[in-house]
């Protein structure tokens, strides 16, 4: 049975028109991928001209593991979109250093600080060799001013990210550490596993590693997880999610 055909959206029509062998194809495809990252297509579909304008401004940067992608306390030089790898966001240094989040493929950062003209609140370190797409500040402003679909899409992205942050804060308030750990594991899972070391997870929760380790061992005894080197495999996501409630 043949799959039913549906009308191609503007993004699909743009990519179809590309054909093969064009030197700009990768740039356009990257722009289309960024479009998916920063908002919902049905809210403000991109035209072929919008995608071309975005592609012309993007720059691909490869970052070595452990390298600083951007530094807290400084004004953002532009916007970063993670294409491959993971970027750890942290504040402080030494024993006072705390991880506030880890961003991965599809995540955007630097745009809110740029729009509000405020310094970056955290430093971004590459946890793996990573690839980021960079949009410098002048190009970002120019796109928002001249391309209404891009501006609306980005506004949608900012609103969704702020709402997600608010939900996360509310979800932590009044919960036990066991509930917080279960919730964090469920939120950070990728393909049935959390690819983060316990040191990072403890910092994200703002607790000492022994406190986290005690709960993880209890989860492991109950058959909910399996602790691996640098990662945690989720064996029973449904039961783990129920503990977070």
C-alpha cells in the first residue's frame, strides 16, 4: 500500500528545488535545520527567500572537547545553535562551580541575552567534540528586522524556552531529592539513557555527589536504572516517571 501524499510545505518545496550538486545546498539544509530548532513551522512557515537569507549568515564552527564555546560575564557575540555534541553551561569555578544545564543538538543559546543586552550568565564548555552553527549579532539583528517570518519564529522559540524553564523550576519546588533526581533523569534521557556523569548531575541538582549516589544506588536496586561509566541507562522509564510526581 502506497503512503498517502500530502502537500509539501514551504521547507520541503525549497529542499526539493535544490537538486544535487549545488555548492549552497549544505548551507540551505543547515538553515532549514535551524528553522526547525527555533520554532513551529505552522506558526510562521519560512519561504525559500527566508531560508536563503538565514543560510547566507550562518557559520559552522567545530569545537574541541573541553574548549570554551562562550564565556560567562561577557556580552554575547551572537547566537549559537548546537548541531552536534553537548555544551555544558556552568557558573562559578573550582569547588563553587555548578552546572545549570547541558544543551545538545537543536538547542539555541545567546539570543535572549543579545536581545536584552545583558551578559551571558554562564560559561559554555564542550563536553564532546561539537559542531555549532554561529550567527553573529549584526547578522541576527538584520535578519530579525528584515524577515518577519524569521522574527516570529525566533520569538516563538524564546517563549517556549522560557516556559520550559519556568516549568522546570516549578517542578523542583516542594519536591524531595528522590523526586528531583527521578525528574532530572527523565528530562535528560536520550534514547533511553542519560549521557552525563554523576558529577554533572549532582551539580545540576545543587547537591553533593554522595547524596545523589545514594539515591541512584536505590534506583539501581529497584531495577529502575543501570549505572554505567559516564552515563545512566534507564531500565523502567514509566516507574521512574511515577517517582517524580
